[in-house]
C-alpha cells in the first residue's frame, strides 16, 4: 500500500524542515472547494450538452411541433379548396339565382368584409409557430363569415322562390276561352275601326268570337274584384286582380259563375260568352293590365301557345281591321 506523501515546510528559526499537519478547518475548506469546483465543472458539462444535444423529451416535443405544423399546412390547403367552392357558390348565387328571382346581388364588401376585433389574435402571438397559427385562424374566421352570409342568402332565395312560384301562377298566361286552331281570334290590340262609330279607335284588348254560353276561364290565380251587370260599354263584365301589378278584364258576358271577393285559380270557369253592352255579336273582350296600363294580351298566352301558334295569332289579330266592341 502506497502511503500518501507527507508535506514539509522550511522553518527559518530552526533551520530545518517541519512536517505540515492540516487542521480540521483546513481539511474541511479544501473538501468544500473541491466539491464546489466539481459542481461547476458538472454544470458546464451539462450546459454544453444541453445546447448541443436534445433530451428525449425535447425530441418528442419537436416531433409533435413538426406534426402540428404539417397539420396546419394541410388545414390551410383544405381551406383554400373550400374557399374556391364558396366563391363558385357566390358567383352562381349572384349571377344565376338572384337574376332569376330579380334580386340584387350581395355586395362584395359584405361578402369579403373582415372580422371585427382589433386584438382578436393577440393571445396567439409570441410562439415559435405564431404566424401559421394566426394565418390559419384568420382564414377560418373569414370562411366562417362567408358561409354564414351565403347561408342567409340561400334562406332569402327560398323565400323569393316561394314568391316567384306564387307570381308565376298569378300572372295571366293562358287563353281566356277554348280556341282550337286559333279560329276564334277576332280582333287584336291597337288601333281598330269601331264597329258602331266607324272611326279609328284604340282597342284596349283582344276579341274572341264564340257562341253565347261558351265557358270563360280565369287566366291566372287571383281575386274577383268586380262582377258587374250593365247594358252599356263593357256590358256584363268581371275584373280579376292577380297581384304583382296584374289585372284582367272579361267583358260582354252572358252570365257569371263567380261572386265578388272570391278567390279563383288559373283555368277556373268564371262566366260565359255573351253579347251584352256595346257589342255587335257574341264574343269575349279580354284585357290585360299591368300597373293599371293596358298591355297587349297576345304576349300573355305562353302557357297555351307554341312559338308557331304565337306567331300565327299575332298575324291573325293584326290583319283584323275592325273590333267587335
């Protein structure tokens, strides 16, 4: 066994070397210094290792961050595809649906408007991936608003469609009497020779010749506002208010099958052809009014006539120089 070497110190008084003996305090101080030095060295080693190498937990966290970043990128890609779909819906909504229902397009400023809140994304700042998180959240908020606005637009379109359906069945759209081969078309809309006064007078409707008692049909859904018996002018006549600015007049009737205030549907029999009032022969005088102004009834038979029949009716009506009333 090798014994530790003893230390000696020169004594100038005795001119000899005295053996150095350490006290308990000096031993303790030396041990403490050695321990502190060891801690410092260990700390330096730990810092160097921590800087140059990742711990297993840090490696796991880094992998999770990479996965989350990838997920955010995939979400952004999916939101980009969803945004394209929403844009297509918006364009179809504005350029097709709203055009059909005669509604104004939704303003671009409303569709593309931002989301309120000055510091809305402040809580997402200060992280290593704050940019992608904030950008994704902004896109999500924008898509959420666009979807909400489009959903409200579709709700409006449903209401418009219901009103449009009601309007389509209310607008005059059929012939007021059965007119096979258009042979009963007698006189059209416009300037005609009056059969009694023999002067050029504006004819405000169309005349259809038919035997007395021939059924007359309501040309659109509506409410009977007038059922009048008279020996002058229009004679016995009926007026139907269809709504949406439209009304129709059926004159020179022999009899009625409706009463004032009654609701009727397109195709209902409302009366019978006659020769009452200022008329020279049994016929039906039929008028269409839009916002109180007489319009040419020939343009309101689109449910009954093919394009060829429509052209033929215009030709027949225009060639007749004299009206029947």
